[in-house]
């Protein structure tokens, strides 16, 4: 790595560390002085120490540093980072610092919100640190815990090249929930971690940009002439996106289905993370310059040098060649890059759309490359793939090349690896080890930026420790899951949604085992959920409507990256705890959910499991997400119920249709923010006048009938009316054994479904309910309960929306209380 880049990256991460000492009352001096002196305990690197000591204007002006001192780079990077996140409070004029000021939620200003929620000063832990109402009082004790945690972590960390990513993770763990600035006149929604990380990323880019041009008078370029430098196209926003994710994950057979789903999903995450690291390494950068990764997408901040741009493009092209060899046209990585200036990143130009246009340009380039994927040579390669001479195909994915036999069945090498490594991936102490040479055991294929083969192994932590102690040269990098590995070189922590319920053998439960663990009917539930309007939130979420000339004041790089990181950690990390500690108990008991995370990305997720527990988990997640984002973001979901042997591709496709129905759902002047259940149904049009009844053609429905998702509701209606009101009423009568079997509910639902939009045959319903009245000798409590039941059924039956909700509630109740012998008798 470039030594200058290393120095300014470390200094960028630690330049404001003295703020922790000041707020913890460990050292009351200026934070540049206290931080400089404290960091001396962990390094004697004079360049890093000088950069920390002299990162303010007056200090560096009086420091008499040499003209080529890296301190000028960190100074300017700090100015740019501060200029991108320090914004005055709307409508307020105040000053002074308050060291007891808490970090404000980035959601306070999202989508025109005016929130005031703050976070508790704390390290990142598995439990969600929810935004809360501001409070008064000293935060000294909380900051002291942060200080001691940092101190312990730094004692196990070196500032050498191979420890930089570990240093980044240490800062993330302890600086994510404390504000960068406590100045009363500014919004305090940028954490010290995000500010420091952006500072380090900018500093590294500036260093490489100037070095590439042979410019070594940093004092003149970055201090005396800084205003001119702000306008230079110093930086380059790079984005890449994996195409083919859906078909790659879901277009497999039911052979080892769940193992294959999770392994394939995980592989795509690892493929992207490794690609990002290879690009950064080829550009002499660290993960400080990774702005966002998740959902098959990534954004990086690179220097605007030909070397960096060529390296990034070459890495993507080389990896696409290897993907073509392994997977044909199923996977492809598209990319785009856009040069930009510090002024544009700070959103401080005459064009208020300049910052947004950077992302628009990159997105357009990515889209264009998806439309023209391959060169002529690559197309020839694609059409010359060998096939098995005996006409055999892989039992999982259908590939007919390079097949191997196992237990009298045929697999391709990739599917065999996915199956073999699946169990290792859910082991808590597994460290994902990327090597340049093959080791013993199952491995997943990865590639260097040059296209050279790499291998990903899931190894126990003790085995990795031995490899490191032996100086194993073949180790390229390490990825730990949701755990900071203090003292490990080459290590990077990945937030991974890896919650998975296991069987008594410690292996993933199969679809059949998950179905058998359901309450009532033996079925699996599949949930797909996605944050609504996420693209819009990133592009214009912080633009303030009706704010005149100040509408773009909060639309900055720091807030975009902070929002991205907040959402990623929710879906990739906090989700694990939500599933391990389920709280909703109407459909499922409290405690660990019988579910498996197939995929949890930057803003979406895919769960499978016992059908009732998947639904309970969906409600848990939605409630947590609403509180986490201060109601500024919503999510929509589709949930379908299947037999365990149903084709996986159809499960994914049908659940995706439901998710789309939820996103199109309109309710009470709003849209989206909904859940759609069960599946699409053919619905007859309203009867407008007397006339011949339209006939169906065999199994096909009449042409005028439409496929609709009849069980789609906004979340509040579903939770409060469908479950909290109607399902609860059914449960109050039918949960006790008073002779009311499911057949009674089937009869009620039959009549409800026969109703036309303008009403129903209430007489038939009245007759049915009267026949089942309790005997005169029944207890008064039972009679009163039945009376309440019939009154509500009458009322709901006469109102179209209540009737629809009641049908959904009955279906859920019957599913939840259905015996095995009923499974083939009643299907909806």
C-alpha cells in the first residue's frame, strides 16, 4: 500500500478522537491536543500524531510544518467533511458547545420530517439503540464507557497496513452513537464515526490525486489555495451492481433447497464484498473509502486518477470474465463512475442539483452497461460452453458442464460447494477466509482484481489463528461475521443477517421440518419485504420542500452515507436479534423464531420458516423498523404459504407478486406501507345489471375476471383490525372447546365470499348463527361470548371492508388451528 495513503487514513480516523476524552472528562484541553497526546500511547508514528495535533486552521498555520507534510491533507479533508455535514439548525440562532448533547437521529430530517429524537451514547450492540426523546443530564459516565472500550481496542490494534480495516471497525463500534459536533447552532445528526470515516476517505483520495500529478507542495495547494482546490475534480464516485441475483438464488430445484438458497445468497454478498476489497486494494485504498454495500450494490469514493479508474474498470471486467466461465450469463457486474469536486460533494455550488447529479450519472452508466453486457469475444465464449456427453444435468441448478457424482446423483462443482459449506456458514465462530491457494475442505470461488482464482473457506476461529501464527502467505483477507476480531490482521467485520433455526443435529431445518414446526397447518411461510421509496430517499430524501433557497442545505454526502449505513445495520445485524427474541405472541409464542434468513440486504429481506412464525416475525420487524426510522420510512411485504415441496422458483415469484401488490396498495390517501397475504385470486366483476352470466372456459376464468391480491392491508389495519379485533374475537370463542369446530367457520366464510359488493344474504347468515347458539344450559359467560360474537359478525358482514378483513381473519385462524386431516379437504 501507499505509505502516504496509510498515514492520512489513520489520521483521518483518529483526528477527532480527543472529543471523546473531553466529553468523558478524561482530558479537558482542546481535543486536537488531548487526542494527540492520548494516541501517543499506541503509536510513535510522528506523521499520524502531527496530523491529529494540527488539523485546525489556526494550529496548522502556526505549526511550521514542511510544505509536503500530510497534515495539510488531513486538514483539508476535515474541512470538506465538516462542510458536508455541519448545517445550521432551521430557524434557530444559537451558539456554544454542549458536551452533554446526544447524537440526533438522521431520520429527524428525512422526507421533510421535523423530528428531535436522539440516541443513547453507547457502543454498537446486538440490541437496537432506538431513537428516543431528548433528555437532560450528564453523559460523562456513558462517554467513559466509550473511552475505556476504545482504549482496550487500540491496545490490541496496530497502525500497520494490515490492521487499518480493524481500526475502522473499532471506530464504528464505539463512535457510531456519539455526535461529531456538539455546537448548539448546528444539527447534530452526523456521528463522529461517519465524520471521521469520510475524512479518512477524502484524505486518501487527495493524497493519491496529488501524488499522481507530482504535486508535493501541500501547503500551497491545500492551505493557501484551498478555495481553488475545492473546485478541482479530485474525486470519483464509483458504483457497481450485480445483475441476475433473483434467478441465481431462486432458480434451483428442491434438492437441498434451503441450504442452496442461503449459500447462494451468502455467496453473492461475499462476491460483492471481495470485489470491493479487490478494487480498493488495487487503488491503494482501504474500506474507509467504501461508502455503501448491500443488496448487490456498492458505492466507493476513489481518487480521480487514470490509474484508479482503470484499475476499477479492469477489476470488474476481469471478474465478469470469470463469472461468465462459471455461471454463463446468470451473473454480471455493471459499473459506472463520475468525476466530482469537493464543492459538489459538499453540495456547495451554484447548481443545487450538482450533488444529486453525481449519483444520477453513475446510475445511468450502470443501466447502460446492463443493456450491452458482453463483447463479441465474450459472446463467442458464452456460446461454446461444453455440455455433458451423457445428457446429464446438475440436480440443483440444471447446469450440464463439469458434473460430478455424489450418492448416485449428479451435481456441478459449484452446487456441491454450496451444499458442503452451508452448515459451516451458520456456525457462530466461523471466520470466512479468502486465500490465493486451495486448502482442505469446501470452498467458494472468488477472484482477484486481475482475474486470478481465490478461494473462500468457512473456518473455525482457532484454525484461522493458527494459520496467522504460521505466517500463512496464502491468506488474502479475513471476514468475520458480526464480530470484531481484535488482534487479527487482514480482518474485516461484515454485518450479516445469518439467523437460522437448526434441528437437533445442528443443521439447518429443511422445508419439511419448518412446515412441521408450524402451529396448525403444516406449511412454510415465505416473506419478501422491501423499504418503500428507497431510491427516492437517497436521491432527494434530505431536500426540504417549502424551504426556499435553503431546501438543499441538508442534502449532503455525509447524510446519504449515514442513512445507508443505518439501514444496512438494521437489516444485516439488528434483524438477527429481532428474530432470536420474538415478542409477538398472538400467532406465535415469544422467543426464537422458527425461521431462516435467506437474504437480508441493505433495504430488503427474504425469510422462510414456519408460516405462523414468519408472519409474527414480519410484525416484529415492521414495528421495530417504524420505531428505528421515526416513521419517516415504511416497508411493504408479501407473505405466501406453501407446502414444503412447492418449487422454489414459484415460491419466490408468487411472493414477489404479493410484495408488488403491497407496494401498489392505496389506503386512506396514502400508498404502500402494506402487507399482502396468501396469493392472487380471480375476482368476478360487480354485477351491474341482469343478463346472461359469463361462462368460464374449462379451468380458465372468464376474461373479465381479474387477478387480485384480496388480502392486502396497510400494516396498522392488519395488526389492529384483522388481528387485534377480528382474529382476537374468533380466538375468544373458538379457543375453548364448546363444540365449535372449523367447519362452522368454513360455513361462515362461504357465505361471506358469496356476498356481492352491494351486500349479502343476511338471512342465511342469521340462520347459520342461530343454529349454533349455545344450549340453554350453557354457562352465562359462554352465552354472553356467543352473543358478542354474533353481533360483531352481523355488523362486519354488512360492511364490505370489514367483511374482507373478517375473511382474512378466519383464514388465519383456521390455518392456525387446522388439523392434519383437514389439509386436503379445504384449500383456498
